[in-house]
C-alpha cells in the first residue's frame, strides 16, 4: 500500500528509543522527513546519519518550555504534516506509595507539555487544512494496570483532552488519535518487571513471564508492531479515523471496548 507520505514532514517525540524510534524509522523508510526530538544528541546524530537528507534533530527535554521554543524554530514556516506525541511515563507506584509531588510531576511530565505543544502547532495544520496528530499513551487508559496509578490517572486526562480537541477540529482536515500500548519488549516494561519482582519475591525473569502470560497471543510485542499501525494513522489513508483510542496489547485488554 502506498501511504502517500513521501516528502511529508513529521515531528517525532522520543525518536531515539522504543516506540518513537520505531515510528521514526518506519516513516523515514516511506520517504518522509522527520524532525527527530529526544534528549540524547549523540543518539539523534546516529539516526540522522542513517537518513542524512531526511532528518532534522532537536536535542531537548520535551517537558520543558525551552524545548517548545526549539521545536517551533525547527518547524519554521514549512508545513508540518504529522506529530507523534510521545515521551516517557511516570514511575511505577501504588496509590499509597505516591506523594503529592509525584502527582505534580506526573501532570507536568505526562500532560501539561502536550497541551502547550499542540496549542503551538495545531493551528498551523488547520490553516493548511491537513494534519495528523497521534498520541502514544498506554493500555492503562482502557484497563488500569497495577502499580501504575500515576499513568492510569493522568493518561486518562490526556485521552479526554484528545477526544474533545479532535471533535472541535474534525472538519478542519486535522485528525487526532491515540494508541494504547500494552506489554512490549521495550525499556518501558522493565520498570514494571522490577516492581513486580520486588512485590512478589520472584526474580525478574519470572516476573517478566507473568507479563508475557497476560497477553493472549503469548509473547511481548515489538516496537515495530505498533509502528506499522502508527505510520498508517499518520498517513492520508486514515482520513476517516479521528478521536479514537486503539489498544495495541496482544489481547490483554478484557473489556468489550478494548
């Protein structure tokens, strides 16, 4: 299938690891251009070296005000066709383990910067009558995940924001959707494995097996599994899909609307 994204321009958050890296590589292979955003400049330069004519790098912490300024400079006056709204998640904790500071940090690191970023970038997409915004959140927005109360709570707020925003601008040519990844073989699963091992007394390899068994397909996903769907949702082919949250969890979500 021709995804029609050759020469399209995407801002990809977390572009040097996990889902962000997989999506960046996927759209680059389709002939798109990428503004790659991450904290580690050396890793960004490695990505750029693989696609020198297609990658522009921004080394910054997306949760900070200065990062938004750098992104706006990088975007400039050229059209931006899509945004992958993606960054790391909060620490694994139970409710009683959290402090008010944890909640304040979770709001800033999981939600606040997304509002700021999209307020800056979406009006330009609307002016051009085209755009794709895709959030990478968590399967916890479909079904709470143990030891992730911060993610379970704050990411639901992101989904409420995304759904409302998508409806307000649905006629503009700009779509917004979210993916809710479950257990994937990425660095993100390790904090859950470690926490589970601490709680149960299992070693980490045994704790990891519990997460594998929780998927109905019997294995952890790869970042590339999510990236293939993400790339389609970032393309013109997805024009009739907006305001949706799609879980990518190997059958682990039990609810009818999962």
